[in-house]
């Protein structure tokens, strides 16, 4: 990026990153410096504060809006103040003292808003790493190693999505996985969590194979006491699993989630979710007719529990 965040010195972001001032930043600050400077300028323009030279008020308004406009880890927000301090100082910012005071004053809000997110992200990253270890072990098995490239990518997606829903979504380690918890995540939340481009027949055709492989692997590791029941569940619901995605139901889950969020209802509060869902369906009876009609293949109706797991912190599945 060659754009400057103001006029004095015409110091561009690129020039700053190559300067001695940038080299004095910590490793974390250097890692996020370019994104921070670009995001701050974009945020300034978004909130209509890009008029003339930076003022203390413009800095305060821009940094107040920044957390709502970017999806970044906690370490990024920790680096915002030192990066901006170094940048404004290096470009000989007019009214430097007032501008730096505004930058410093923004730090508590920038950091505090992401403390909880940071903890959640760290916990989620640990789960992703654990599941990836399982995947690496399973791809050594001939039946997995011989999959075509597209099928292998879908296999990884299915394993990660299922395991993450169980561990992060339902807070259940493999030792506690049961047919009840599996049933709750596979018909509804599973498809809701998939990226749109992954909701295709070739992926769903691999769901029974992927689940069976995962359960056998975890059983071999001594981590799946209910292995037999889980394998039987997959076998009994083979047809339902390969045909379970219905775009109309997906739209319902998305609309219901948005309506719940607007009312401040937490998806973990099952009683509140149930009450709101009933109210929502009374207001949209045509949706209810489709949602709760008997599923001839799975033998049960869909249920809205565990809707809200597709959070920003979820990573794109690894592509192979």
C-alpha cells in the first residue's frame, strides 16, 4: 500500500514499514502493523472522518469504530496503540501530543472488548489443532489416502465440522459422545456450519464414510466408549445423511438465528430458544409445516438447538 494516512511528510504505509521506526516495534506489532494502518484508514473513511489532517477527535471516533469493522485476533488490538504511536511520530504529525493522547486513551476499550474473544479463540485453536492431529493420522489409512483430491478435502471438512461441533459447540469430549448428541448436531447445525460452497451432494455422499472412519479411529485410541452405538447410528441413517441438506431449512435456520440475536436470546439458553422458536413458527406457519414435517429418512423432525456456532473465530477448513 502506498497511500498515506494524511499529508505531512507524505509518509506511506509502505515507507513506514521499511523505516527504522517500524523496525523498533516488537515482533507482534510488526506482524500486524500493515493491517492496522490500512484498517484504521479504511475505518476513518467508513465513519466519514477522513477530512483534512488527523485531529484528536477523529482519532477517537475512528478507533471507537475499529473493533466493529474488522475481524482480528486479540494480539492485533494490543498492537494498535504502539503501531499508531510509532506511525504518527515518524510522520511528524501536527498536534502530535493531542493525537497521541487520543490514541493512548483508546487502548482500554480496544483491548478489553477482545479479552474474552481471545480466550475463546485460543480454546478453539486448540480444538482445531487436536482434530488436525486426528486427520493426519487417518489420512495414513489406505481407504482415506486413496481418496481423490476433492473427496479428501470433503473428508477433512466433514471430520473437522463434526468434531468441532461436538467439542466446541456442545462441550463434549469424544468420551462423552452419544447417539443423542450426534443426532442433535448432524441434522441442522452441521449443514448450517458448512461454508456455502461445501453444501454440495459430493460432500454429503461422504458423510457416512467420514463419520465411520472417525469413530473407528477414536475407538482404536480408546477415546470412544460408545463406538458401537455411534457406528450403528451412522449405518441406520445412511440415506438420511447423504440427503440431509435442504436449502429451504437452511434459510429458516439463518432467519431464526438472526431473529434470536435481534432479541438478545442466547442459543445456549434452550428454554428461551424453544419459546422463541414456537413464537416464530406461529408467526410463520408455512415454515413450520416444512420444518416439522416427518422426515421419512431420519425418522425425526429438525430442531433449532445449537444454532449459533458459526462464529467469526471459525477457521476455513484446510484445503488439500
